[in-house]
C-alpha cells in the first residue's frame, strides 16, 4: 500500500507540474507577442530545457548532499519567487531568458530529489506502482496546464497567470513541509567531487551504463516525433487541423493508459524496459509506413504505452540498483543526458526532415531506435537481473 507521505509527494509534484506548464504557455505567448520572432520563442524553450540539463551532475549532487525534504521545499520556493519577479516586471528578453533559466535550474535540482525520495517513502514491492502513479500525475498535469492557461488568460492576463504559477509552487512547498525529514549520508567530498563520483558510477556499473546509454539513444532517435507528426499529417496525408491535433494527442492518450495499466501490474522491470524501448521505436517505424491518419493514430497510441513503460522501468531499476546515497546524482545525470539527447534529436531530425520527407524520417528514426533496443537487450548484464524471471 502506498503511504500517506508518498501521496503528499505525489500531490505536490502534480501541483508544481501543472503550474509550470501553465506559465510556459503564458511566457511563449508573451515572447511571441512582444518580439514577433520564432527564434525568441525557441530561445525561451532552450533556456527552460537545454541549459539546466548541462548542470545536471551538480543538480543531482545537491540532492545527495542535503536533506531531500529541504532541497525540494527550497527549490519550490525559489521557483515561486522567480515566477513572481517575472510576473511583476515582465523584463526585456535577455533578462527574461536568464530568469527562466534560473527557475529551470531550480526545477532541475528538484527533479532528482523527488525521484530519490520515492524509495524512502514506499516499500520496494510498491515502487513500480508509485512510479506509474507519479508519471500519470505529472504528465496529466502537463496536459491540464495549457487548458488552464486557455481558460485563465482572458481573465487574468499574462501577469495573472504567472502569479497563479508562483502560487502553485508555494502550495507545493507547503505540502512538502508535512513530510518527515529525509536526511542524506554526510560526505566530506566537495560538491564537484560528488558530481564526478556520480558520473563515474553511472559509467562504471554495467547495468546503469546500459540503461542510460540505451535511453539516450532511443530519445536521440525518436525525439523528433512531435515535429514530424505535424508534417506527416499536413504534408503527407493532407489532414486538417482537427485530424492533426488528434494525431498529436495519440501518444498522450497511450501514455495515460500505460501508466494506469502499469500501476496494477508487476512485470519484471528489465523486460519492461526493453519492451518500452522496442514499442517506442517500432511505433515510429510503423508510423512512417502508415497510409492514413487513422493507422498512424493507432500506432502512436500504442507507442505511448511504450513510453510509459520506459519511464516506469528506468525509474524503478535505478531506485533498486543504486545506493540511496548516490541516487540523486544518478537521476540527475540521466535526466540531464536525456535532455541533451532530445535537443540533438530536434536538430538532427529537423535536418533529416528537410532533406527527405516525414515518412522517411519516421522509418529511419524508428529503425535506428530499434537497433538501439536490440543493443540494450544484448548487452544487459545478467548479474543485474537480465533474465525474464528476475523480480528486478
């Protein structure tokens, strides 16, 4: 059974994610309206996603150095204060990008801390369910956020919506204060030294190396899917806006269904990881071979199940394989590497789209992702629970 403290953590993360996606919509609209340049909106997204990923080793080390509860509360308060500052000042673009990057760095520190806290709040046998429910809640919040923005913007405006986000961070911090202390093991090493130790562990332990390299390879291959789906629907199938929007929603539908299903099942995590990689990659390959929007929608919905499996399996495996004192660093490094891989996928995938076509891009991306999946299956170390009967 999932504990009351985990439910507090779950609620706090959902509130925080909903507010974050709410403010992202508001800031994108503000930047587009004040600059009129797509590159400015792209710079906003890079400041919020790519820049924090570069600091992930240090972000994870902070989680392992200080009490997790205090780290999470501090990060939420910092994010709330920065959002309030942005809301009241709506500064020029360069300063806005700097403030957005600082807020995102605080969020980057919070992410591994929250994942590292789960094993301390949940018994080992319930870890897959806890990770499934956490994924369902946070991804659901990211969907609800834009809808809330659409409803609130006409009444509150940009500043008002940003202040609602600031309040969501304060509410999340308040919920987290009800958790018991989650102290870390004292370490005489410097913060930089701890960060280096985290990178070393991720590379030297075979199972962790395969998980991280495999996950990043699959994201690098398949991360272009959102952009490619729009072009596939409009340029290849000649679909209208409604059909295109529905196709873009397919992965999200499958994602939600996947988290709900996995919350009730207990498959071996190593099998689930490889299956998730495979479904995600083969799904894109089959999308490239689709002859109609309906078939592409069905395949992308199933693909969402695979992405949910990847998320639940990787989080649970790390929580079981990594010593608690190192868990924040491993999570921080993995999420940071995934962010860099996603940025690389946008760049390389965009070049591939321009040079070929959406169907060809999907086939190449899915095919390469499938090869990466096969490599994970081949190189997974048996001593880490590689056989199908393993409870890992």
